[in-house]
C-alpha cells in the first residue's frame, strides 16, 4: 500500500499555489471512473499551503479540505451549514494519477456594473 501510494503522494507534495492534479477514484453509477482534482492554494507567502479535493469540474462547489496525509491515506473534512463536521479517509493506493500538475486558469468573465 505504501509503495502504491508513493508516486501520488510525491505529486501532491510537489503542488504549488494554484496548481492541481487529477486522479481517478471509484466509479459512478454507469461504471465510469470518478475524476477528482486535488488542488493547492496558498493565501499568502508566509502561510502553509492548503489542499482540497473535489470533482474534476470547472465550477465544483462540493469538496473536502485535506487535513493531513499519512503514507497511504489523505484525511478530508468539510462542514455543513449547521456547522456539522464530516470526515472521509481517502486511500491513496486506490487512486490513479491521471494528469500531472496544472495551473488553475483564471476566467475571463466581465461583469457590467
């Protein structure tokens, strides 16, 4: 399990601000692999980077923050509107790295005020 998780963990640790990787984990109701983004953010230069995982969609609003990693597991959490904490343990050895690190692209939407 540790050996199977090593390459993915290395790719996650290499992420910098506004970069992400895409992984496949589990299958949907059609039997197709689910694709997720593991995304990195750093809110200022002196702060640690934060990681989150969510569906690989441009505007995905549901996802989880990643609290910590061990050699084989990512520990995710989120809070709902009633401040109820939900956790999930993602087994890294069951994830398949699909795409190497990418920069998050800014949109070019303009709003008229």
